[in-house]
C-alpha cells in the first residue's frame, strides 16, 4: 500500500502541477473576466453530471462488487459484468448527452445570475454544448479506471490527468488565434473535449496489461448489474459533495459579481493541488484494500486501515492548510498574476484561498470516510449525511454572501465539510462498536497541529524577509515563496519526527529505502 500510495501520489502530483500550469495559461488568456466565469459555469454542469451519474459514482459502486468477484475467484463473471456495464453506459450516457446538448438553452440559464449580460448567457450555453459529450467520455473512463484499480494498477490512472492537462494547453495555444473576441474561449472548451477523448484511449490501452478484453454482449439478467446500479443511487449524492459545493459557489458567486465564479474556481484549483496529491492518493489506493477487507469480513483490519489513512491525511494536509492560511496572496500572485490576471484578480482569489485552506483537512477525511462506507456497500449512510451537508452549505452561503461576498461563499463550504466529517466519523465509530483508534488519532493530530503552527510561523517570516529584500519579479517570487515552503517543511519534518508521530517515521523510512535503492 505504501508503494502504491507513493506511485499514485507522484503521478497525481505531476498531474496536479500540470493542471495548475493549465490554469495559469488559462488565467493569462482570460483572467477573471466575465467570459472566464461563463466557462466556469458552463463546465460545472457537465462535470457535475459526469461525477454524479457516471465517472466517480459508477467507479465507487462498481469497484466493491467487481473486487468481491475477483476475491472469490470468479474472474469470468467479473469481466462479463464490466463488459455489460460498458455497453449499458455507452447507450444510456450517449442518450443523456444528446438530451443535454439539445436542452442547454433551457438548462444553463438556471445557473446564471442576473449580473451576466445576454452575450455572456449565450456564451455559457454555447460552451456547455461543446463540453456535454464529456459526460459520456468520463463515464466510460471511470469504469475502465475502476477495473485497473481493482487489479492494483494505479500508474495510468495517476498520469493520464497530466496528459489530459497537457493536451488542453497545447490545443488552447494552437486554436486560440483562430477565434476572435469573446469566442476565443471556445478554443479551451474544444481542448477539454479532445483531451478527455485521449484520456479514455489511455485507459483502453492499459487494459491490455491485465488481459482484459471487452466483450460485445450485454447480460441483462446478471443480478450484479442491478446491484451496481442500486449502489450507484446513493453514491451519486455522496460523491457529489465537492462538485455541488463548486456549483453552489459559482451560482451564488454570479450574484456577487461577474468575476466571483472564476475567482473562486481559481482558488479551488490551488486548494486541490495538495488535496489531489495526498488525500485523493491515499483514499484511492486504500479503496480496493478496504473493499477486500470488507469482503473478508475483517473489521479489525478496516479499523487499522481507516485510522492509519486519517493520520496520513492529517500529516500531509494540516501543514499544507497552514501554509495557505499565512501566504494566500503570495501564492496566488506567483501562480496566476500575469497577462489579463491583475492585482485585483489576485486579491479576489487570495480571499477565497484563505478560507478554502481551513477546509483542506476536512475534505481529505471526508473522501476517505466516504470511500470506507462504499467499501462496506453501505452507501446510503454518507448519502443521508451528504444531504445534511448540502443544507448547511446553502444556509451558510445564503446568510453570508451579501455581507462577506466571496469569503461568505467559501465559509459555507468550510462549515459543510467540517459538519460532514464529524457526522461520518460518529456514524463509522458507531458501526465499529466505538472503536476507530480515535484516541491515538486525536493525540497524533494534536502533535501535527503544533508542528504545523511552527511551519506557518517560519514560512511567513522567511517569505517576508526575502520579499522585502529582492522584490516581486517572477524569479524573486519563486525564490521567496519557495524558500518559505522549504524552511517550513524542514522545521515541520523535524518537529513531527521529534514528537514521534508514527506516520512521519513511516514516510521517512520509505524515503530512505527508495533513496537507498536508487
């Protein structure tokens, strides 16, 4: 698991960095302008539908059933199930995609605030129609990735997003000169669609490594097909938390200003860098393991795995949150401020990033705990909790968006994620008869918090000292923010090792072993 987590973290880290580069290129072309916000809203709806009804929902419902068949030595039935689901999805999602394309002029205005002009409304609709086929492509890709992960093949799923991002960047640069004015952003939407097709092709190619061959048949009588779709129903809501938060932020953001949706989305991209590298990697790698433990009816093994996973996430995300809290403006300035992205844009994004940072550990814990319920094939539990989560998000956002603007919307996300984490922990603890290594996790998390406070302090001091001396040219910003991060990480690593955090020593041993082999 440590090896797979390291591989997935490395691949995901590269993908997130290239993804951030994609956002930097996008920002240099479009800043936080109205057309950038139009794209943000246009992309959220197809991405949300893909997550809720296809990609993540199907993968989370499919992996436990598929893994259970493999564990019982019923490989032929497992492959038959996968083939049947592929063709059902191709037909069903293809029809759904066509409906969304035709109905876009009716659907998209629901998510557009009154600050948008008629021109931006039309642009939002047009962009969404180009990107709605992503629903079909992502759905099929989610199924294939689930098959690969069930066989503990994580390399292609980890690196394909990096290729996806690279294709988008190249196509934006190549196609943008062929469009004019506001229509220039269509080059980006076309790049998204083409890159998603490339991602699906990579997953198809990786299936050859596990000797998986797609069958041209549909077994409508397979009871496990029904089982997967029954599991998908609650998973659809449970895995939609992050995406629904984004949709709420963007929809309410359009009530604040034309710039708010894009500013929140830019901050979210920075927020997702550590989230994707660490918590997504841990949860993704542990998911098949948790599914196997659940299939073996090994609650003790599941408790140890979940407890260790939470502590690993806290070890990595709490210091990342502390760094973002003390340096939101320097981070945003370094990443985005160039081209059409000006100091005003930096100010808006930094506000959102500051508040997003508080949500970072809660978001990571939520992802792991939700996957744990899915592994147990008890998806209705996080579904009910997710409904409560969304109510909290909407209430807090509605109460705060007028007085606080962008900050109020993100605070709604923070509150919702904190409530969700607490409720999931309580319910999972009850299911495990009160035993979830809570005391050990609390004690270690307290040590991590102290070490993170040291990281925050030294990071700010180092950044301020260097920034005051060498200024804010791009090389100077790289030096000041980079030195602040390195100094903070050095002090943090020394602190957690000195305070005998077990997970820190595990990471240290893994690094020493890898360096020794190299």
